[in-house]
């Protein structure tokens, strides 16, 4: 070997050693991103059995109602099913306890908690209301599955559940229970021309970045079931009628598309698309295309909205969060509120928030 070729061979050997060094040392130095939470076949089959049971139970209940109405209509008091989707402790539970107080015959509670977070379940009205929970993760269809499990559990549990309100551990009520209940069941504006109840779910088709979200799984993956012209976006939180809740848990066609993993995670928010797309395709006239949960996206970071802190909790904030722009309804709920907001919210509850 000549003296000229020796430095070249040495440099080449060093270049070859870099990838090997990275493979050996890299995993010990660089943080390893955990793999995304996938929906396994056993989980999918278990959910499918739950949804079929919910659909069957509702069909049987409807048949019994028709038979009984031929004799004497049963005096059924409609209820609101509150569906709590959480991956942390329900630290605002005392505020919700006060919200529900005195209305035991008018509501049911169902909680889906992420089992990987080892939560400390609150007592009171939340005791015994936790359904079978499974892992959830942002930018994955697991949040859709969790919401569908909550809907199915509520459909099976009580035939009187008429509206199904999805909220999170960060949500607070902006009015008293009676105000929300009467707003849903009393005014004709909550009904369609055919006099059936309507759902409240944000349905938007002109948001920036919609194409990137549509192609997050691949450019043609959503076809032919979901064309870009039928693809919608909306808030993760909604209030659905019983009719639409059944439609959601019976769906298989769109779910086959939305359950697919995303290639571009930064554009992937399945829970913000599946429900508004499905309902807009199946029954747009049965939906008010707006949410009644206020979220402040001003100054959002990492895809998370503004989180209200203890210094912001005062009557003026509640007044500001209540109006729902050009909908004729007042917002029922608001998010996100940090854990240290609990005490000032409790101080406002009886004297202001629940006085309407």
C-alpha cells in the first residue's frame, strides 16, 4: 500500500464506522419515540361485538315501545347521557358534582379512562360509571373508538338516554343543569322541521389545511368511500341524538378508512373528521352544524388550545365564553381549564355560573 492511499483508506474506514456507531450508541443517547397505539384485531372484534349489542338492544327497545303504545304510551322522562373522555384524573369532578346535584332522574354519566394512566376514580355521582377503557393517543383513530364505546355503553344502559354529550376532563359547564336540559328539550329550534331532535356537531368544509388532513394516510387512500368534497372537519366534542348515536356505532364503511394509520402525523386528527364527515354524508339536515363547547384557539401551542389558569377565572370570563356566535344557542361547556382552577370555579358555581 502506498503512502498516498493510506489516508484514503483510513478516511473510508472512519466513514463506514459512523453508521455502526450510531446503531450501537444512538439508542442509548437519543430518546426513542414510542410506537403509535394501534387498534389490534382483538380490540376491533371486541368493539364490534359491543356495537352490535348496542344496536340490537336499541332495536328491541323500539319494538317494545311500539307494542306498548298500542295499549298505553309509557311515561318516559328523557335523559342526557354525559360521556367523559379522559386520560387524566377528573380533577374538576367536584364542580360537576355540584352541577348534577338535584337532577338524578334526568342524566346518566359514563367515563372512558385511558388504563395506561392509572387514574384515581372520583366517587359521588361518578362511582361505578367507568366503562371498559382502552389506550388512546392523539393523531390516531383510538379517540374515535373511545367515543364510540361511550356511545354504545350509554345506548345499552338506558333507553331514556336521548342526547349524548361528549366532554373531557378539561371541560366545565357554563350554565346550570336545568338551563342545559331545558334548552335541549324545550325550544323548537333544537328540532328539525319533522319535529325530531337534532344533533349539535361542528361541520366545516373550508378550513385551511383540509387537503393535508385528507391525504394524511396517503393521497388516494380515502377513496372511493370518502371523496375530498365530502370530507369535513369539526370539534372533537359534540351532542348527538339517540338516532345519530346509533348511526355512528352501526357504521362500518367509513370506519374502514378512518381506522387506517396516518403517514403524516402532524396532519392527522381523525376524531375531528370522522364524526362530522359521517353525519354530513348520512343526515346533514338532522344536524345543527356547530358545537356548544367553547374552545379558545388563540395562542394555541402544539395543537392544544389555550388553557385557562386560576388568574383568569372570574365572572367576566364566564360571560365571555357563553355566547355562541350566530347560532341562537348559548354555549353549554368550555375547555380547557387547568386543575388549579377548581377552587375559584367552585366559589363562582352557586353564586354565578349556576344562577344563569
